[in-house]
C-alpha cells in the first residue's frame, strides 16, 4: 500500500520507533476524556493474532498508525488510529482509514465499527469517519452506553 507521500504497511506495534506515536496517542486520549471512558488498548494488547496493526511512514519515520481488531467472523473494529500533529493535513488519516477498510474487506469482514469520543478533541476524527460513510450506531461488542462515547459503523459492501 504505497503512495507518494508515505507508505502504509502491516507491522508489529512493539517496534521501538513507534514510541512517539503511542505517547502522543495516549496523551490525546487522556487530554479531555474521563479515565473510565478511555477504550484504547495498551500497546502490547495490539500485538495479538486477531489484530492487524498498520503504520504509515515518511522518510523521517512513522507518522501514523491504526489497527483492525476482528470482533466477530464478519465484524471488525478500528483501534488506535492516530496521526502525529505535525503530519496532519496531508490526507494521511483518510489514506490510513481506507487501508484499514480494505484490509477488513480482504479478510472477509462485512462491517467495520469504532468507538470515539464526544469531546472537542475528536471533532476532526468524527468528521473523517462520517465522510468515509460511517454512520452512528449503538454500542457493539463489549461496549456499553457511555455519554462520552460515539459509536460508528460502516457496511463494507457499500465501498467501491
């Protein structure tokens, strides 16, 4: 999955050069979300067989990450999607999201869902997901209703 502005590939979340991505992701999650409403997985938990972890790299190193966790035979969940602030505005979020959706489809998933926050920190992320065709849904998997969460889903059969 190469592009002129960065390449996207499947990697291990345990690679040492991903430290900054994980630090920034955790800082953003804790910035304005109550601890009980933070649903990010610890880095080590992303290194599981049911999770496909992807990194977008520039020549300077990794600038974005995201994962798809299989939560049912035909259903995946987007986890830990993050683009470094200094790399935003280049279309990387859109490209990474498309790569995650393509992976999910290639693995036989018919639906892709996610949980994100309601706080101002997540406005751009919610807009990205809605532009990509996601729509609001109820809690899925092990999630429960949470006033700090928005649940979104995408029917992968509707993608080109």
